């Protein structure tokens, strides 16, 4: 199993409930294919550097997971088919990125506890 990180941007016209449903849909897609979700972060509504599909803002979401390589094709096909997804990027993490991600997760968890 490899460790991956995917960031996707959802259209800003969604309600919070619709955004959470969409994120849950992709998490379920991953777990159904045998992936192990390590971390999920919702970065919220952010301004983009340039307009995409005439939209200047979007809901940013990050999911870290361990999966087999064939799961990535299924996930990205799901992103392409969903009209709520503006952009997405999935990256395979090397050993240094995995260490950095663990540090970031721990730091993020400490902030939430405080």
C-alpha cells in the first residue's frame, strides 16, 4: 500500500451540508475500495489565485489515505464525473512527505485540543 494525499476544490454555491455529503461520498468511495483514511481536513471557503469556470472561490478539502495504486483511477474518475468538483490533485507521498504529513497532523491535533 502506498500513501497518498488528495486535495480537491468544490464549487462555492454548495451549502455546508452538500459540501459535507460530497466529501463523505469520496471518503466512502475510498473505504469501499479498501483504502485506509489517515486524515481529513476541510480548509473551508478560500479565494483562488485565478478564476476557474467563472468562480473565484471554492471549498478546499484534503484527504490523506493509504491505498493500492488501482484505487487512484477510480477516485479520479469519481472526481471527473462529479459536477461539484472544480479541480483535484492526487499525489503519492514519498518517505519525507509522509514524515512531514505526520508532523502536520500532530500539530493540527494539538491545536484542536487547545
